[in-house]
């Protein structure tokens, strides 16, 4: 037990705490974060693939009421008949599309016999730098549109709140609850993203690439790091114990080799060799 007293020194205690903290974060925070992103990406890829072959259905099948959402049917093609509400329009800023900055244009759409939904009409490029561009108004009157169901985005942090410029609200995330609050218009939780050649469409947003990404491998790596860190600490402790044993043995051998030789030892050695 005395050989392990070195583990209670400040340096070893600090090392043990660092390793324990690293292993805890790796297994409970970092690995689940990456594996969760992999699950989300895989789910979205499967939903996109399924939507490519499925026929469009009425939006009221998925969003019958104002508080409706359809997270399990994201990217599904739907149709809606109604009219745009040009007075209820916001811009989603700081978007990057095809490697260039853009604004996404979001306009409310009142579905005949159904709820009011937010429609992403597509994107426009800023006029200069990040200045708000001129946006073409939506089609007037009753129209029929085909779009894809989309889940709302997470609301941004506190220092990225919506603001009004030139009479138009600008937001940092397509959070339908936040947009409903600032425009004072009840909206469904899920929103619609217009497809090509639809009434009111601008430059249409492309579908995401069907790429699983590196999230699974990153998640596995963090799990491995979380397991290997304590094993590495154990190896260092084992190596330290071996080194201390070896040094102790060397000191003992050196002490024995320097002990004085008595007359009795000399006589025993002499007569012992003669026999």
C-alpha cells in the first residue's frame, strides 16, 4: 500500500481529475452530440429520399390546425390552395447558399379551409454587402402551390433578436413561433418550402446533399477517447510503480555491496571455498 502513496501527491491528483473530466465529457456530452447529429442527418436523408417518390398530398392532411407540426413527415411534398398575405413577410438573414450570402423570403399563406402557414418562397441576394434587397411581391389572388414540409429552426441566442428595417422584419432563424409573435399572425409550427415553378417562387432553395457526413466516425472517436483516457492513466500508474520498484531494488543492491566485510565472513568464505 505504501507504494501507492505517490498517487496522493498534488500532481497525480490533478492528472486524475483531468482524465476523469475528459472521460466524462467524452462519453456524456461530445459522443452523444456527434451521434445525435448522425441520427438527425440519417433521418433527414431518409425523409428526402422518401419524398422524391411520394405523390403530393393536401397540406391539411399534416397541418390541420394552427398549432400543427409534422416532424415525422419533413420534406414531404404537399399542395395548398389559398392566398399569400403580402403584409406578413419577413427575411431570414445571414444565409449561405451556393457559397454566397443570401436572404430567404418568408411569407404567410392562408390555406382555404385550413390554417395559415409560413411559406419560404426562396432566396434573394443582398444588393450591396449585407444590405436588404428589393423583394418581388408574391402572386395575388387565390393560387395553388406545391411545397415541402419543413421543421422550424431553433431560435437564436439573445443577442441575435429580430429587428425591423425599412418596414420589414429580419430574423436569424426560421422559428415559426417567433415569427408569429413579431408579425402578430397565428402560424403552424411547421412551414412550407416552395418547389420550382410555383406561384410566388423566387430563386428556389436546393435540396440538401444526401451525405451522412463524418458525425458517426466522430462519435465513435469520442467514445474511444473516453475509454482510452482512464486506461492510459492506469498505464502511467503501472509504469510509475514498476519504476519505483526498480529504483528500490537498485538502492538495496547498492546498499548491500557497500556493507563492511567482517572477519567471520572472510573465514567462512575462505574455508567454504576450500571445502
